[in-house]
């Protein structure tokens, strides 16, 4: 089962997005919980409030609770992700799940 089907089977409604190599997102947060799965390429999320960075490769999943400040840098081959939103409070902590863990 591909990542999109796995997310839908879990009751999520994923939408795809892509960015080119080296693109950046400035630090921000959201009022909703967010689940991101990398379909191709790579991206690194920095979580300044938690003092950590999370690198994602194909198949990896990141769960970001509402209000988690983050920025991101796209890897050298670009990135394509699937993203789904949940009401705030559904996710506990920012968690990276490797491809085989979810």
C-alpha cells in the first residue's frame, strides 16, 4: 500500500506538494496538527523551540502538533510530500517515524 493509501486508511485526507532543491520555509507554526510524509526527495525541518532538527527521506513521516514552530530546507533533489491536517490537540509531540515504523 502506498503512503497516500495508508494515510487515507488512517482517516486522513492527504494533499501533495512539491518544492525544488534548496527552497526554504521561514519559521512559522499552525493552528492545526499536521502530518507530513515524504514521497520523494528529502527535507529537513528545524524545531527551534525543541532545539532539534528532523531529516526526512522517502517514506518518513513527521507529526507536528499545532503551535510547533518550525522551518524547513528542501534537500538537493527537491521534495514531494503528502500532507494532512487534523484538529489541534490530536497529536502529542513532534515525532519522526521512519518509513518502516508507521
